[in-house]
C-alpha cells in the first residue's frame, strides 16, 4: 500500500513502504506518461538526472514495459551532467547507459548527451543549442507562456541539502532566467564542473517527478513539500520546483517521508 496526498491540485506526494513497490509504481507512471505523450505528440522527450533515480527506474527494463513502451519514440536528455568523459565513473550519461539505456531499445540518435570534450561553459552552450534545434522541429514541445522548452517529463533526485539537478542551495544560478542550460565550476559536491537545466526550464515541463529515498533526505523533503512558512530556507532548490502548468509528483520512501506533515493513506 502506498500513502498518498494531493497537497495542491497539480502536486501529488506518493509514499512507499518498500523500494520495490516505489520502483514498480514509478515504472507504471513513466510508461503512462510516455503513452499519453506519444498519442498526443508522436514523441516522448524525457530528461534524466543522476543518483539513485536510475536504479529506481529498473522495472521499466522488465516485462511488460520492455515490450509495451514505444521506445522508438523516446528522446533522452539530461537535466544535469558532470563535465567529465562519457566513460568516467562520475558521468550521468554512463550511469544511465549502464543501468537503463543499454537495456531498452532506444534509438541511439535519440540520446542527447553533452559534448564531453569542451569546457563546462561551452558544454552548456552546446547543449542549449541542441535543445533549441529540437524545439524548432518540435521533438521537444514549447511552453505557451514562456519561451522555454516543455519537456514531456523531467525526472529529478534530491540531495540531503535540498539540491536538485546541479542547482545547489544559495547558488547564484538559482536566479538564472535567461539561459535554458547553464554551468557551474564550483559544485559543493564533486565533481566541481557541471551543466544543468535552469529552474525556468524545469518549471516549464509538462510533468516533473522527484524521487527521494532514505532518512538523510527527510528534513529536506519536509522543507520542500510542507508549508513550513518562515522556517524554510528561501533558497531550498527543491522548494522552487513549481511547474507553471505541469504536474509535479513526489515519489518518497517511508524514511524520506518520515518528517512530512498531514499525509493521508490511500488504497
Ligand atoms: O550530481 C549530483 O549532485 C547528484 O547526482 C544529484 O544530482 C542526485 O540526483 C541527488 O544528490 C540525489 O542522489 P541520490 O538519489 O543518489 O541520493
């Protein structure tokens, strides 16, 4: 049984006792979003993050999804990436390739990883250019209220400090409004050089899913999800996930949800 609570109309919090159950429901939800998007637009543009998210997506590589998902229509992007070689142990591309992409029949030319041969600044610029081209051809949709790309699904993890993508607390790039993709060279967590989608792009997505597990994230989850008023550090990046028109769903395990207020059981 999952706990769930609709905190606001377009925001839902799903809480699971067991990771296997979380993983199964996550696979089911992603496959539903893929089906809806392919039906509506003919494609599914999905942006991945790193961390434990990839292993929690494992059930998508299994039956029935391995056969039922229209993999040929998937286009893969990264919400954030470490500026290291594609074979480097820190590469989010490598993580996704080893744990997910190599196990499902996604068209290799639909996989859009960063240019790993240039500086962080240039990699961000190049990646934004790639995204702009795909917005032009409508592989990626466009927001009707901003000029931002509208990804069909953005998948995020969250760190114990409340960071999402490579948007860290108190960092000046939280205020970045002009760029779609930006870069940092001073990440508080190694490696220091990263590229990341900016908040306006994350908040323009049709769907945002944040997957958070473990007790070390409980306080950050509470601050991000609950209405904590002045207690909340204003710069909690996870609290800034507020899709303008899209739907936000939090997937939490019991440990990560242990400090949440007022969540009700549902069948
Ligand atoms: O590069 C990073 O800073 C991390 O990969 C980060 O983006 C990750 O998504 C969160 O820290 C959650 O990671 P876990 O789910 O593994 O805790």
